[in-house]
C-alpha cells in the first residue's frame, strides 16, 4: 500500500441517531467537537438525523418525522397556487 495517503485521525467515534437515540460506535475520521460517554469510555460524537435503525428501508416501517414544521411551511407556501388553479377552473 502507498504510504502517506491515509488520515492520521482514524479513531473510534460514536454516531447517535437523533430520531430514536440509537448509538453505534465505529471507526471514522469525522471531525467533531462533542463527546459522548458509552460504557465508561468517552468517544467523539457525530449526530445523525437518520441511520440504519430509523430509516424506513431498513426497518420496514414508514415514519413521518416533521422537524420544525416543514410540512406546514410547504402547505402554506404552495396554498396560493392551489387557490389560483381552482379559480382558473371556474
């Protein structure tokens, strides 16, 4: 293998799924400023919105996660187009 092409900061990192609080530990070079203690050992922490434990493809369950009212904002933003379409039909 070629020397000098691999990162120096390859270490164990805790990844936390914020939708269901699942934590898994794997090796990574991801930069992070936060840490998490797991079984008495402190690991760098990377927060995830979705992971294998919450993604519908892997779980077989469809789950609607509305963060910060995205669906409501979408509906209110495009409601005016729906009103225009109804007026044009009449």
